[in-house]
């Protein structure tokens, strides 16, 4: 069984390119179906296992089948994102075997995240695994890979201080806002979306007791649930342009495939605000806020990539903790590789057992015949000769018959196999 992975992340690809390959959770099942159909035609293996992890910082495809199909997987993903395979290859990573396990374990443990040691990615991986299971795309191999990833991540977090004192994306946004506004308790904040990232960000900002918090979401019901916890008001997405000027800070993170806040709406809002500054954070991939807005005076727009320098602060001092985590991951990778090796022998072991059983049966028959001859008073040398000849004939009968069966090509292939198995062994005994 072959295991391989293809991915792009914040280390290898710019934000706009990552946005081309972002899959919402409800898109995973149909996407996996199309991927499996494509890989099945490439590998000619009907049981290709697949899973897709898609977050704001990464999109990764994990696969398992009888034979690897890395180039085909890359071609499929490139087509889905509307780029050439060469462009995608420049910004992606292709992994096989143990390297796949190492990468998955590091991702689950928060070692490959923009925020070192963050826990959000583990939940996102678990959601991706559930989506693959629901789509019928997850088999024994990938299930083992991910379950071991979760176990390694748990050990890393319980045995090290990898998550201690880390600066989250939400905390970084609060820091940046504090640099622009002297007193965060006097600002009005609009949160666009009501997902996990907005929940984290709104909780951090709420701790500063801003003057007003509003939640704008596609479905008011979900927005109202978050607003109730924060003591906030709610708004429909369609009403954002009319009320944008009322807010000093806008934090957005939705699953929309197109920008929600456009250049024109922000320009009109600035005029109504008489050019009082607006702080904006776009945590979405693809973007929720048109990138051209960053060029406007009095607008301070940050993306997930812009926050990278902030969240990396103080990470260098935790390299000893990272080394401890890597040691745990090394042990996990070794165990997974050993499991894969043992599983690859799964189809051979029964055959070995059958061959041994057959040899034992022949040996028992010839020994019984030899004992009868000895009981009749036959000469010892004659009995040994008969014993050895009988065993040899039984062992070689099938081989000799196969050498005379089939057409010329089949006989030639059989002859090559017999020569490799028997004559090489004879030469090595000399």
C-alpha cells in the first residue's frame, strides 16, 4: 500500500493562491468523490482512500492506494484551482510514505501552524476526517494515519509546553488594534461571520469592553447565538454597506468564495466618517475584503499573512520545547512505518503458511514411507535415496509442469522466475 500527500500552506504559497484551493466543509464530500474517481482511473485501483484538510493556512490532500499517483493528484488539484501544474508545483509539497506521517503528526501537534502550538488545527483535522468518513473515502490506512496523528498530538500537548504562552491570531489582531486606537473601550467593532475564528476574535476583543459589538452573518440565527454570549447586536450581510461607516474596526472571516466588503463601500464609509481611520482584519481564505482597500488612506487592513510577524514573537525562546515535540513525533513516525511494513506483508504471510503446511505434509508422507521400507528390512542407503527422491519429485512437480504450460511468452516468463528462485539459490550455496 502506498501513501502520499500533496499540499500548499502559508510557508509555500501566497494568500491569493491559497484562496484558489480553499474548500468549505460542505464541499468536501463531493470534492472527494471527484478526486477518488479521477485517481481510480489513474491507479486502476478501485479502493483509493482520500481525505482533504482545508483551512485558512493550508489545503492538503492525503491518499492511499496500491500504487502512488503523485503527478495525477497534482494535476487534479491544479485543474480545480484553475492554475497550471507547473505553477502549483512551485508552491506545493509532495510527500510519500514516512514523510506523510511526519507531516501529518506535525500539523496535528501545531508545529506547522502560523501560531506555534495552536490547537485549532487539531479540531479542523478531526472535522476533515469525519467528512472523509461520511463520504466513504476513508479506509484502514488513512484512518490509522489520522488516529495516530491525534494520539501523537495528545502526547505532545500533555508531555511538553508547546502551547504555553502562544500568541493567537485573535490576540495579534487585538495588539494591532491597540496600536491604532488609544482606548479600545471607545471603539465600535463589526464582526463579519460567526464561525470558530470569529468566536475567538470576538472573545478577545470583548475582553477590552468596546463601546459596541455587532455580528453580521449570513444566517441571523447563528449570529444571534454568538451575539447573545457577547451582549452584541446582529446585522444581515446585505446591510453591511449601509452601516459600515458606523464602525471603527471590522474583523471578517466567512466561507464566501467572493469578497463581501468591496472598495466602493469602504470609500463611501470613509467620506461619511470624515476620514476617521478604520481598522480592518481579513482572516478569510479566499479574501472577504477586496485587497485594493489596503491602498486607501485612513484604512489599516491586515490579512492572515500580515499577522505572521506578530504571532511569531517569542517563539524562538521555545525551541527546546519544539525539540521535545519532534522526538515524540519521530517515535510516532517509526511506529507507523513499521505498521505499514507489517501490513504490506499481509498478503504474503498466508501464502508462506500454506507453503510450509504443504512441505510438512510431503515430509510426513515420505518419512512414513521410509519407515515402512526400513521395517521390511530394506538397506539404509536405498531408503534414504527413495526418501530424497520422493521429496524432490513432490517439490518440483508443480514447477516442471508450469514450464511446459502456456504459450512461448508465458513459458519464458516462468523460466525466468524459476531460474531466479532456484538457480540463484544453488549458486549462492557454493
